[in-house]
């Protein structure tokens, strides 16, 4: 199953993705995103000061304002 990187604060999202069979890894730093098929971030610290380094070729989903179920649906759509 796909490897999904999720920020540690999104515990409900981590659990929901695990229940669907995904390999979930916590995103604590840039190196954690390497090798992920998709990443889920809170969006709170996205692109601070205009600095943006691409460390994964997979899609990045911003969780802000979305439920865990909505995020799971977005992950599944992106991985099709």
C-alpha cells in the first residue's frame, strides 16, 4: 500500500489512513517526506518566508478546514 506522510498533530488523519491500509509515517522534518507517495500537512507552516524545497514528487494535501474523512478521500483521488 502507498506510503503517506502526515504531520504528527493530525492524529485523527493518521488513524483514518491506517484503517484504510495505508503505511503512515510522521512528517517531523523534510527528510521524512522522501519516498512518500503523498503528504498531508496542516498548512500552518507551508512555504514560510517564500522558501519552498521540493522533497517529494507526490501530491501534498493541505488539511486546513477538512475532516479526516475528506482528507482520506483526497488522498485516494490523488493516488489513482
